[in-house]
C-alpha cells in the first residue's frame, strides 16, 4: 500500500486566549495542499522502518508513524509485522504539518491494511494525542479550527474537487493523483511556498505573542475576495517571529513585490506562502530556500 500524506497551510491564525492547561486557544483555517510525502506499508515477517528523502532531526522511535503503530498495539489491536518506508518531501519545522499528516495517514493506512474497523472519529481521537493538528488530515478537508486547533467546523464557502499529481510511487514511472477540496475563490491561483533555513520552535513563536480576541471571524474574511485579505487576515505569530527572523519577513515582502495577492506565514514555522493570480517568475530570488509551487 502506498499513501501520499499531503500537508497544509494556515489561512490566518489568531491567538485568542491562554488556557489553564498551558496551551493557547487559537482560530485558524487549515487548507490541505498537494505537497506530499510518500508512505509505503506492507505486511512483513518482521517490523522494519526506513526513512529517505529529506533529513529529520528525530530518531526512528520518535517518528510519529512509529508512535502510531506502537499506540495501536498498546491497545491490543491485532497488527502483524509491517514494513514501513517513509520518503520525506515536506520540510520539517515548516508550519506545514508534515509530521502530523504522516501520523494521520499512518493510522488510516493501518486501518485499511489490517481491517481494524476504526471510524474516522476514532482515528482522529487517537492521532490527536500526538498533535493538535493531526486530526485535520483524517478527513483531509479545509476546516475552521478553534480550541487548541482541534475543534473543527465546516467553512461557509463553496468548494471544488481537484486532482493533483503526487510523487510517483517507488519503482514506478506513472505519477498517481491525489484529490483535494479547494475553495472556489482560490481555484487556478498559484500557490508558492518558501522556507528558509531558519528554525523557529513553537516555544519561541509563542514567547512574544499577546493573546487577544479576533476582530473579524476568519470564515467571514475567507468569504471575501482574495484581494481584500491583505491587512484583514493575519498570522499572529508574525508579530513575534518577524523581529527575530528578518529573513522570514523579508520573504513575505519579496512575495508581495513579485505580485502576490496575499502572503503570510503558515502556522508557527518558517514557511511563507504566497497566492498569485498568474504563475510568478521567481528566478533565483529564493536561492538557498526550499521552494515549491503549484496551480490550485
């Protein structure tokens, strides 16, 4: 079985309060996008786990796909030995949910491969223990998220189903496709992701943020034309990150200079995305950065 765990961007991110448990209450819109890893699962005579592609800074046992497997076995679920191969294409520490999507697709893959009969709600509850944004990749649809980022509600905007080329499976020359829901107002926009080498920890991102109620709801802003989003839809982490990571703020400024209709940080990571009406001519402007683009 070969799966393509795709990542997400955040359309706006408001930090609206501090919780008694030490976490923060947020409001954001999760938008799944086509950039994906490749996860291959097969029954085997003994467990094995191989990672290739982009380098990760955690051990194999700390990787979320292994933690999902161990979590299910700890519940006495009948999961025989399995070989796992994870090809990383989504950069880590990027605010794109690369580890979270791997966890979600891992539990969905195991559920199908070994007939565990878990419902979507049961899978979401389990992976939610590993990360607040993990559950969004179970349904893998755009949602408005509140609470710790784990309370979802549908968006009051129309969507269109679109198919995108995924990375080719191992040993195959035929690229498969993944299907995602895209808000109609973003159809045919060009999405550009730029991630510099700067690493921003979640602790650092929250350090200088002052929680405050949002003035306008994100779903309401999202229902307006994209050209009006600038100045209305913000990522509160930019307030704490930009002063200490000028390269990140510089990327956002450069995207606007290149003609982006809207640009912002994604999540608390160092990735900045831009939305363009036409395919931008980037040249070597972002040399040394991770760079990815696609037409939505």
